[in-house]
């Protein structure tokens, strides 16, 4: 129900009730006035009749006076007018020849002196009784004339009342609509627009009343929300740009390892991180981590993970040692209820080996030189839950022709419109193809997008394919692989 019906309709109904009450009150007032006048006339006639009786006595002159006085011979004057002189139980004289419903004077006189209202034959009569002793003057008159005059007057007055009511209703509704309902409607539409995402929408507020003040306060709130949203978008864009600039190139060859990787965040920033770096001794480090959350806090945590891993990897004994130290840091710094999964390892091209530790991350897929595909299962639990995890690593062969596919759960848990999960079945089949790493990664991401039916991914997606390439001459101390180094590395 709209505000007009909640607010204007009750007021109109109240005005209508006042109008109806006024008409009823006027009807009662006019009826009472008419009856009072009729009663006064009947009392006066009774006194005149009694005076004539005292003057003429019971004689023909008195009877003639009685008939002439009550206009009994003139039916248009008062056809229901009845006058009688009663002595005890005897009617001395009466005049009611033209009355349609003659009444019994003796019975009326027995009612006693005063004015009475009686109904005879469905019609109302006003009866006046005046006298002393056994002699009574009885005067009766139908109240129909009074009722007719009241109805005629009310019809005329009702027209005036109706006209005044229409003008009053129109004026009240015009003022109410212009001063109350229209401003409230503008504010309501602005609130709906703000709810729909139109930050900064404003309401015209020409008035200085409470509604004008409310509109101005709404405008200030809307502008503040728009400014905050702009600031948040700017901060989010800055965070996205910083996070994306920290990612390595999509295709890079370093230390004898060719890598193609993509890190696609579900929002402007996210909790997935992928990085590769040349470590001392010619090792090539590879990090893929997935932190809970898809907001700025998760992006900050990925930067922290990246920094801790590469700092510890300089001196750590094994990838498992790096993961153990990272876990201790996350236990101290991650908010309660947050955690991370990670796959970290380093390639040793000289010895044709891969040293890795998997902390609760989805199993990576390894295809060896002879084409056999195996899963690299987790070696440690989730990170950031309990401190002092024992280090654990696995060493596998990774020589020329070997390929490693590492991914986050956002890829395998992609859902189609029916709610089915994609799984890792097609990943194993894709790894068996001899496509170039960059083409293979692009094909997998395209197939996952098709499986989702064009819907955006609800989770961050990271995929990295590492292939063993011929060992190239290069530095032996590690430096981060960044976008600025893309061309020199790709051409090495």
C-alpha cells in the first residue's frame, strides 16, 4: 500500500465522517427547531381556544370560531390539524372534518396537561393538552410538514456541503501532495536508485521544512557513499595493479625450465599467488599458493607468503623446510579462521630432479620422460592452522621431456549451470598432449570457461605448466622473474 493510501485516504475519510456528522447534526437541529416552533404554535392555539370558550361559552359562535380557527374548512392549510374541547369523558366541540386520521380527543385528554408525541397509523403527531379540572383543550398536528421542510432544507444544504467538501478535499489533497507526498516520493525514488547502485544520486530540496532537511541529509549521505566508493575503487585498482605486477610473465624460460602460467583472480584482487625465481646453485624455484578469501586482505597475505618463501628459500635445506617456516609465520600473522594451501618446489636441472613439498594443495600432475603420468600428493597439512609442522619433502625425477602441471582448486572445482564439478580428468588428458606449454595452458582455461557455461569463476584460478628444457647458461644467484625481465628471459 502506497503512502497516499496510508496517509491521504484516512484524512479524506475523516473529512467525510465530519461532513456526514455535520449533516446529521444539522438535520437534528432543524428537526428540533421545527418541533419547538410547532409546539409553541399548538400551545398558543390551545390558549386562544380556551379564551374563546370562556368568552362565548358553549354556543354556536364558539363552534364556528373553533372551526374557523383551525382552518378545518381549508384543507390546503393544515389537513391534519385537529382541535377539540373535552369535558371529562365528553367531547364538547371539535374540528377535524378534513383530518385523514381523526384522533380520539378523550383519549388524548387523558394523557394529562403537556405536549406529547404519538404515532397513529404509521404517522407521527404532536399533541398539546391544556386545561383545568375536567375541561381540557386538545390540539394535535401531524409532524409531516416539519419533516418535509427539514428534508427540503437538507437537500439544499447538502449541495452546499458537498461543494464545500469537494473544495476542501481538493485543497487538502493538493497541499498534502505538494508539501508532503511529492517530496517523500522524490526521496523514495532516490533511495531506490541508491539501492540499485547509483551512488551520488541527489534529491531536489527547495523547502526549508523537515522534509527539506531530510533531503539535504540524504544528499550528503549519497555524496559521501559515492566518494567512499570512488576511494575504494581506486584502492582496489591500485591493489590489483600491484598484485598483477608481482606476477611473473605468462611464458618464461629460466635455468633450463620452461614455464607457462596464469593466475586469474575471481575479483579485482584475490588469494592465489604464482611465482618463479632463480635460486642459488642454479635451482629454479616454483611457488603456487591459495589463501582463503578474495579481498584486499587476501592479496596482502599473498604478498607476505611470496616474501617469506623467497627469503627462506635462499638458505633452507629443502622445500619442506620452507613450508614449515612459512607455516609458523602464517600461524602468527593470519587472522583466526584463515589458512593457506601451497605447492613449493625447486627444479635441479643439473641432477634432473624436482624437490617439492605440498601443503594441503591439490595434487600436481607429473608426466615423466616416458609418458607416465602420476600425482604428487600432499606431503603436509594446511598452513596457518597449527605451528611447528615437521618438514617433509619428496624428490622425483624431472629430466628432459618431463612436464609438471600445478593448479589451484578454483580450476578443478569449476561448476557448470547444473552444479557438476569439472574435476581433473581432462587435465591428465591435456598433459599427455605435446602442445607448447603456453598453448596448453590457454586451452585448459578455455575448456574450463566453456564448462562453466560462460559464467565467471567464483574462485581464483591458477595453473602452471613446467617443462624441462635444455640447460642454458645464466646467473647462479637468484633474482625474481618480473614483467620487466620478460624479453631478456624469453630470448635466453
